[in-house]
C-alpha cells in the first residue's frame, strides 16, 4: 500500500514509518518539523503544516494514497492548559484540513493517534473503550472532538477510521536509534533518565496515594508495540471497511517508584528523589482493558515489559546525550 503518515518525523510516527517500510509499504511523511526530526525519516519527506491547506495540496500533488496514519498534533496535557488555543487549532483544524484532503482525493481509510486522556479520571478499572469520555485537559478534549469529527466524516463521506487510544507510550526503538525527545519533557521515563545522567534531583509528585508504595500507577506500552498496532489497524480497515476504536495498553500498571528503581538498576546510577506535593487532578491508578485490541486486531504487546522499556530508553538516551 501507499500510505501517508502525518507527523511521521516524530517519536512514535518515525518508528511506525520505519516498520511500514520494512513491511514493503510505500510511505510519504508530511510533517512541519516543529517537534519532529528529519534525520528520523527514511522515506520521502514533505515539509508542511496541516493548518495550511495549500501546503497539503501543493506538497502532496500527484500523490495517490491508499490510507493515512495521522500522528500530527500537539500532545502534552499540561501544556495544553497553558496554550489551549494552540492545541484546539492544531489538533482539530489541522485534522479537518487533512480530512478534506482525503475527501477530495478519494482516500477512505485513516488511523488516528488518539489517547487515553479522553477518559479523564475513570472510576472503573481497567478502563475499557466503553467508559465515559470526560477529559480533564484541553489535549484530551481536542482528541475526543476529533474522534467525533471522524465519526461524522464516516457517516457523511464513508471515510472509515480506527482510533487508537494510547495509554503511556514509552521506550525507544529496539536498535536504540530513535527515542523520546521533547524540548519541554514531562514524561517520567525520559525525564528521570536525563536527571540521573546529569546528577540533578528528580521531582516526584505525591507519596501517599492509595497504592502499594504510595505513588501513582500507570500503564506503559513500548513504542515498537504501538508501531505494530498501527499496521494491524491499517490491515483491519482494508479487510473490514468499518470504523472502530481500540485501547492500546498492557492491562497492568507500574508505580512511579517502580519506574525509578528500574532506571537505577539498568543505568547503575542513583536518582536523587525530591518528594513534592500531589499535583491537582492526578489519578492514583489508571490502566487499560486491552482485550478488544487483543480479540479483534490480534494485537498483543511483545516489548512492553518494564525491562525492555527502560533498557531501550536508557540506551538511546546514553547515546543521544553523548555521556559515555
């Protein structure tokens, strides 16, 4: 197939793109490089912004795609509360421009990079696809709105979609060549590794949650597993021609302290933990019910054990920061 990957120069997008190429697909990446890195792109790269329809029209002129994987968008929940208009504009209007390009050019399949943030703080565990959608951030709200827009484009234009609701993407590529790199890092694994390498204290928010060790518990899924899930979603659309949504997680969680200890064990470095007050709104525990993805997509995470997640992340950071 010939596949358009928006945001294909980013963390998850670039690893997915490489796996698509390995499986024999013809891939074109469309990315504005605001957070992506062109050195991570191993196919044709069109630099453009989804907020500018002319960029899409001109950059993708004479291309004919069988499907789209849509990663492009802003993805930091806390930042979205500081810059709500940026998130709503990018994640909704940019997505609409993409759908209009698909409509005009007769492309009828799209896999959307969604998020578990659409559920908010679910009281039911594990979280299934049918739980209430009550986002607590502009980021989560923007993803939920776009899922609804996708549903309307299916109803009106028969553009079929699969929405993949990630829990916590983590780790680096298995060859340690691509990893998580944000200019304003907020995710615990890359942030804690960087702090450990530099010898800086790591702030841990909350130590008296109702969990086994008092720290928050989250469901982490390896980025290589996410890439595999996107390919399965594309194949599902081509075979079944019907829209659907799937949680992508492991069905269990690790606490913040478990994460930090695993980093210490693998890196042989000490993390200087500074305990801080709880952050408002952080749920104690959240993890996925992943049975639907397992049953329908036949997707079962292969690389999402904690050892593989931390080892790949550590080796990528060690190399990228040129410490050793």
